[in-house]
C-alpha cells in the first residue's frame, strides 16, 4: 500500500506554511506492507507552522490530503482520494 500525505497542498511547494518536523518537508511518502492477521499500523507525524515572518498568507485555510493507493495494475486503484481537512482555530484577537 502506498501512502502519501500532503500538507498545505493548495500552495506551491516553495510557499507551504506547514512542514513536517522530521525532514522539514511538506509531504510524506511511505510504502506500507500489510499482512493479514497482524495488528493495525499507526504512524504519528508531527507538523509545525513556519514562523509568521516567513509567509504572507495568514488567512486561508491549510489544506491537507491523504492518499492511499494499491500499486500495480493500470490504472492504480485509489482507496481514499484527496480529502480536505479543515478546522478553524481561534487567534489571539485584534
């Protein structure tokens, strides 16, 4: 199973506001091997918001996408396509 996580995916690669702590990249790719009868796998990834001085856009939401693909065959079977995850987080006020 191929897994791909994209942080702040609506922005260009260079202007993404959120990065993963490990590797300081806006995306994560992993090939997961699933074996029947084994416990579920968990992957915890920590992300951080870049310093406010490093980007201009502070109002638009940060869009995340998670994609799970079964490799092989044409076309590849996408188990779970792009998804928009959005939450409003309160600021410190005006």
